[in-house]
C-alpha cells in the first residue's frame, strides 16, 4: 500500500515537471529544446537545457515572447552596444579561467589575447571531441575571456595552423 501511494505521488508530479520544459526559438532561428527557465532578469531569461545553461537576451527573442515576460526596453540597464547584446553561452566567470588554465597546463590550448582579434591554437584531438554546439560555445567563451569588450577570436589547429573556427559579434560564429 505504501509503495502504491509513493508511485501515485511521483506520477502526479511528473506532468508538472514536464510542463515547465519549453522550446525557445530566437529571432536568428536558433532552437533551444526542452529548456527550463531558471530565472528572469531585466534584460533576458536564463535557461537550462540538457547540455548547458544559457542566457537569452530579450532582444534575441520574438516580440510575443518578450510580451509574455513583460519586457520593457526602457527599464533595462544594459547598454545598447552590440557587444553586450551578442548571444553568448558563457560559463560562470570564476570557472572559465580555471578551465582555460587547465587546458593550457595540459598543452591542449595556447592563447594569444594581445591582438584586437585574439587567437587560440587548440589540439586537433581536443577539437574533434566537441560537437558543433560545444565548438561554438568554446569559441565564444574564449573570445569573452580574451576581450570582454571586443569579443572576437580565431581558433587554429595547433599542428597545421589551419583555421578551425572564428567568432565576432557582428558576423557570429563560423566553423571551417
């Protein structure tokens, strides 16, 4: 009898948890499937997907989604710079430097953040392990790490020097 009550309680909660996951489309066409809203901020929403936590700015979302969250551009405190509105899947700031330093210690990544367009050389084995979404995420995070205000970077194969990917806020992410 006790097991039956526990099973019934779990089953009654299941539809509630499934109802919280939604699909979100950005105006650029990117789809976030089965995403759960973690929090709503003045300038966007933070979502949890199976593989990441992502912030979507209201400027990236369709008007009907903006209205459903009562978005008012006049009340946001974010500057209207295109660099701040660029969609980024940025890791927690405290974890990002540690992760980058770990890759550098293992000789899997080398960074040059001195130029306006940063460069990163990555091990081909490491790069091949990532799927397309992870490559884009890594590229954007490295750009933000090197130049918080001018987020652009070129990812190169450390052995051949061949261009693997690039990112800048105006042209977006591109894999080669």
